[in-house]
C-alpha cells in the first residue's frame, strides 16, 4: 500500500512540475494570441476609452491623474512617481475588449497608488533588489571557490547564504508583483462591470487572467531557469 502512495506522490509532483513548466514556457505566447483575439473583439460600450479614463480620473482620483501617450507595442503602464497613466495610441483609439481591459487595469494601479503605499513599497524593494542582484553571481562564485579550502568554509557558508537571501528576495518581489497585478485586475473588473454587459465581462476576465499568467510565467522562469528546461528571466526585472 505504501508503494502505491509513493507512486501517487511521484506522479502528482511530476504533473505539478509539468504544469509549472508549461506556464513558464508558453504563458507569454498564449497571452499574445489572446491579446490579438480580444483586440479584434469590439466591446459593447457607450463611451470611448478616453471618456472612461476621464470619468474614473474625476470620480476616484480627484482629477490628479496625468495621461501620456506612447506608440510602443503593449507599452501601457502606470508611473507611480509622476502619477501618470501611460497609454498607447492603439489602446486609446480602440473600442475593443483588450483596450478597455488594459485601460481599466492601469487605472486599477492608479487607484492602488491613490489609496495606499503598496506600489511605493514595491518600487523601494525593486530598487534594493536591483542593487543586491548585482552581487548574486559574485556571491555564488566566492561560495564555490571557498568550498575547496577547508579553512575558509565559514566564508563559503556566509556567501552562499547571501546568495540564497538575494534569490529569496527576488522570489518575494515577483510574488508581490503577482498580488499587486491581481488586485489591479479586480479593481478593473469593478470599474468595467458598471457599463459593460455580462457577455463582455466574461471576455474581460479571460483577458485579465491571461495577462496575469505572464507574471506567473516570469516567476516559474525564476524557479526553473537554472535547469535549462525553460528560458531564464532577470531576477529583478
């Protein structure tokens, strides 16, 4: 009976790792395909994306949100330092599910920033991670070299611990990013649910879920990038 339990655990672990690798390797590609599909699907909205952004800005952000335009592909974002919504021409001029979902999601970040300091804490952690990230490979090298010298094994342990701490910090930052993105998507759904029909909201939720999967993909790349089974990612991207 114990053998069957062991086999069941092995199969479950193998299935879990396979699923994680699939997310890592194909999450971004699947989202790009979904983006193209939702960009071609018109939303049943009674307003334009710009009108939607303007209304949210006045009602929930006290009209303090700035808007900047960019022509970069999928270059939409929110800059918390300057309180600026960066929006692509494609999104701003569009009337698609993708356009409204992107605008609402970035507005979700703006509302997060308006209501609390979560984005500020993340940015501080990211800046610290960028500095410590430069020390990751040197710490690994020192750790490995010192292993060959018995009198310096304590130093090896110290530098190995530092490298492990930096890696852990990177993982924490990526998980925090996933939480922040999920929260922004929830806020986006609330903003859009006011005027989009249920049929459109199902597509919005599908699109936002696909976008969030790209952040999970980045996290999986961090875990498995060393193995060669998936592409690598920057620790503090």
